[in-house]
């Protein structure tokens, strides 16, 4: 009978956790939970940055479309050239993102128009949209297109 008591006592000792095992398990669980929360925060931050970038790209594309709509017909009578840099001054707009109270974000569009060649006439239109994200510095979205006369 004593043999059975010793084996049952021995099994109770081996089935319990030591303090070191509990501390290590708690540390691993805390690291997993902390890593998961950090991952969600980083994913939300990247999603917000993507929304800002997409809004800035839309602003730059608006300016490109304005330049494409400008009349430029050097062979017409009378010749017309509205596609000049003085017609496209820098403009400051609000990014088209959801706005609540103080998170208004401004973006600056700067349009550059260069004559590439005169025969046949060809111009390059470049729009740079500058915007800031959460005090992490200035970001730029740039769009470039080429335009021939009378198009």
C-alpha cells in the first residue's frame, strides 16, 4: 500500500507548475498580445497614410486635367496658348479625407510646364502635390504627362 501512496504523491509533484514556468508563460503571452496590438496600430497608421496619399494623388490629377483642358493651338487662327505656367499658379487645397475637428490636412499643388520641342509642338506638364502626415515630414505625389498641341 505504501507504494501506491508514493507514486500518487510523486504524480502530484510533477503535475504542478513551477513559478519560473508561470513567469515565462506570462511573459510570452504578454509579448504575443503586445505584438498583436502593435500590429493593429501599424496597420491602421498605414491605412491612414494610404488614404492621405490617394487624396493627394486625386488633387494632383485634378490639376493635370485642368492642364489637359487648356487651349493650346499654335497653328490656329489666331494662335492660342493657355498652357503656360502663369495660368497654373501654386494652389493650396484641403485633402479630401474624413475631417473631424482639427485633422484638416492641407496640400500644395505646384505645376511645372516645360516646352519639350517646337516642331512638332510638345509640352511636359508636371504636378507635385506636397502634404504632411502626422508630423513625420513632407510627402510628395508627382504626376507627369506630355501634351501635343490641339489635343
